[in-house]
C-alpha cells in the first residue's frame, strides 16, 4: 500500500520524504489555509520535493470552471493530481480532465455508488473519507472493502482507492487488510506507525546489555 501524507507543511513534507516512506501528498483548502502560504506557490514547491502525485483541489463548483482551474493547476507540474468533489459537476470535470491526460482525485466520497461513478468518470484516484464516516456512526473501512470488491468485479476500472481522513494507526492496518491502494495520513499518524512500547523496552534492554560487555563496534 502506498503512503501519501496529508499536509501542506513544507518542512514536514521534506522531513518525511527523507525516510523514503512517502509516495505522494494530498492537500486541501483547509490545510493550505493553516500553512498561511500562497496556494500555487505551495503546490509548486511540494511538487519539487515529492516525485509522486500531489493532489491540489479546485475551488470552483461548476464543471466548466473546475476544468479551467484544473488545467491551470495541472500546468504547475507533471505530478499534480487535480482534486474535484464528488458531485455531478465534479464528475463531469473529472471526465474532461481525464480525457486531457490529467490525473484526477475525486474527493469527498462517502458511498460505494459514488466510488463507482468516479471510476466510470475516469478518476485516477477516489478518496473515501473513512474517519468522517466513523464520526457519524458508520464503518469507514467497510466502505473500502465494498469499493475494492466492486472495482475487482470489472477489469476495465482502473481507479485507485485512496483511503482518506485516516486518523489512527489502526486505520492503516484496517485499510491495508481491506485492500486500499493508498492511504493518506497526517504526518503525526505516519510517525506513530513505527512506535510500539515493546520496541522501546526491548531497545533499552539491548543497549543496557551491550554496555555491560564494554565492547565497541567502531
């Protein structure tokens, strides 16, 4: 499963890319607002740091305007994926942009039927929001399983499932088991994946035992 990080913080992106664990970046208007930077400039810089897809969201709500904004965003760099909402206008824009050879991430997906529409519209990625579904009493990961099964039934569908709104390390395990192609994570959650109290305890013991030997490797 690929790991994208969900942030517009340039420092975080640089630091995590150095680990080799980052396959792409997702941004949204909320994250850009938190960064306090110019949107276009931020996307351009992120695209120079990350080789994989960088999702940049349109602000328009009508299909024609989304296409115009999407074409502008796609000119920033070859690895820009234009992010559009899962509305009828968003789906129309997705079809047009996809036919132009532009990567499209259809976001705000909350049902399997929506995901099927996104795939038929030619989306490169569809982003089911698992955390937000959990917030309202639904099972977000169950939606990932449904989409995976539906897409698997039809070889002509090539859209990748990008699990979004993940908030816990458990979401990563669950989405990997459910067959998500990608998960996008806040930087803090990605860092938590390497943490376990037994790892810390074991390392402390190993270091103490090594110290007792009085030896050095270098």
